[in-house]
C-alpha cells in the first residue's frame, strides 16, 4: 500500500495532498525504469477495439466518474507513473489509481505495436482533479488492454527519441 501511496503523489501535475502520507520505501533508479517489454514508441496501427476501451476509460475519468473509470482496470494490472511498477490487486487500489491522476486526457495519437497501444494524450481538466498548468500539455503512455480491461499502464518519457537505458527492470505483466 505504501507504493500505491507513492502513485497518488506522482500524478501528471502532482495534485496537492494535505493529509499525512506514509513514508515511501527508498527506491533505486532501476526501480523507476520501464520494464524491458514496454514499447517506447509507436510502430504501426493500433488495435481499434483497444483504443475504444482506452477512450471510454478516459471519458469516465474526465467526467469525474472515478468508480466507473476504475472498472476498466483488471485485477492484477500493472501501473507505473514515475513510480516502481505497482500491481493493482483490489477495488480500492483501482480507485486510488484514478484519484492519483489529477488530469483528464484525450487521445491525440495512437499506434502499435500490439499487444500495446502507444499513445500521445492531450491533458485536460477533469471533475475531481486539479490539472493546473498541465492542461493542454501532452503526455505519452503505453497501455495494454486484454478482454476489455487495462492490464498494463506505463507513462513513457515525453521525448520518444530518448535512448533506452542499458538496464531495465523486468516485470512480467498479468497473463491475458
């Protein structure tokens, strides 16, 4: 749960938190690297059905329906947003992920490679969030959808040309 608290603090623009937060465990830089299997840039067309699932999730999030947005997440999903890779195992954790994202988003671009969708998002205001100066900025992500649910979600570096690190954390995602 401590790692999940870190995710709450690491949203797009960093929503202000007033309650006392648990002290996160120390992390090494390697804990924050993207897993080796996550694509860093788009190649080819995205699966349209997967893009529709992501678009529906984003629509629920923008409207402030955090509980509805949480239902788009599979139990056992992997999540990384400037954090170590977290595993989302409970409905409360699924909801916490939605609350950790201060911005809404709309899809600007979507591409492959399958089984991921590599996206460029335009950040938007959302009900219940505080996007602040992040509104209108872009962010990149790699999302894997299986059986209509998000099973992996990774924040990608803003610059797709950024060289890949020599070492990567290897975390196996849930089986679909």
